[in-house]
């Protein structure tokens, strides 16, 4: 019998790619999303790739009764992958209460409902932001968690603690926390990809929009950091590789392979790439020259971070495999499709 997985925030960037991989691995998927930062026509793209249209419910997870109605309607839900959250660092500084309310209440509602509806486990979409600027690189799962630089980062830390405390109290559920590094790219079909509302907060959509001429130029924030070329270093992970990590984690829960009530894994490539290296790789992959300029440092930016992903490689049997230039080419292909459709 196929397991049914609830994917919250499933019309979003990572959620839509994960839905595709779940369906291709034989799972049934129910998506819940309030469409605050995504579009319902993403379901069309998922269906084009897999031939299956996932069930969809437009629900705000802060609404307990509306959330419970989903479990009543789909009684076979046996696992949850929880992506739904507000995620812009800058906005979280300006609107902290919005972030605390949205990101924390939604998780609490799910955790309260899981035992009642016999949901076996939850995979939580966490972030390397919990490490701040690590004293030692690469960051491992044992790297100390530092005080968050933003309300967004703090909600990730708090939610990890809420899950651990809930299970420690005796709740009969299992959890896997996946700490992502920097997800980029788009599905190779270009049927789904990253589609931010308004001015992009993330580097790659801003970069591809600049290459397309939608944005005048890309600002590189600082070239005087303690890195080989002076620009910040991040661990850029292909969104499709990242999505596959969720399937490995969900299978681990469904097949009772977990050895701890709460397991934690870094999900990245294990390699750091600077912003300037990324720009050069994009130009090489696409043949498109990018208009960019070096500007001053941006408040709150971490100098360099990349992850040790040995644990995910060994225990989950997962590995990031897609070369960076292929990933950047997929992002450009997606941007070209958006232009063809007149979206941006």
C-alpha cells in the first residue's frame, strides 16, 4: 500500500520539487499551502513531470480547525514534511511577530494533531542558519548552535527545540531535522523552479533576473572578507538533490530505521563556493555575461559556511551529485521559460 505524505508549503520552491521526488518514489502526496508566497499553477508543473496531480488544500496552518480538517479528509496520512514558513531574513527583522506567529504556531498545530491521527513521523525543514558563523569549518551536526542573527533563524532554532521537547515528553512520533545549506536551481524539465513574489530575496533568482535584464545589476555585498577572493562563501545545493534527501529521510521513518527519536542531518554538497566563483560558473555554464558591481558589506551576512555531510551520505545513503554548472544552467533555463510565458 502506498504511504500518503502531507507536504506543507508544497507549492513552494523546495516543496514542489520534493513532491515530484516523493511521487516518483511511489508515495501519494497531499499538499497544504496558503499560497502566501507561491502559486497554485505549480500543481500543473508537478503533474506535467510525474503524470500525477497531487491533492491540494488551500489552508493556513495557523488555523487549527482548518488544519485538522485536512487530517479528517485524508485519514491515511502517515508522514509529514513541513516546509511551510515565512523565510526572508530581512523581512523577519522588520516583522518579527509575523515570523514567530506563522512559523511556530503552524508547527505546534501539526505536532498536536499527529498522535490523534496516527501520523508516524515528521521531517522538519531546518537550516544551517542555526550554526551562525561556525568557529570551525566545515560545520557538522555537532557544531554548537549560536544565537540567531534574525527572527527567521531563531524560528528554526525554536522549532527544532519544540520538536525535541515534544518527543521527549512522550509523544509517539519520530522526527528528522534536515539542516539545509543554500538550495538553488530548478527541475531539469523547467516545469517548476524558484518563483519569488516581487524583488527576490535569494541570490540566484536575482542573478538570473539580472542576466535577463529585469534587474539593472547584481550587487555583490563585500569583497573584503577573509576568503580567497574576498566575497562570502556558501554551500550551494541543487534543489533536486535536496528533494531526494527528503525521500531518503521519509523512507527511513516509514521503514522504522531511525535509531534516535530525533535525528539531525546536514544537507549540502560539503563544498564552499564564493559569490564571485558562482557568478563565473554561471557565465561559463550559460554564455551570458552578468552585470554586477561590488558594494559594501550587508548587515547580518555570515562570512563563510559550508557543511560536513558525511552523516547524510553514510546513514541516509544520500549524496549531492549534480555539478554546479549544470545547476546554474537549470536556473537559467527556468528563467527563460518564465520570460517565454510572460511571467518575468
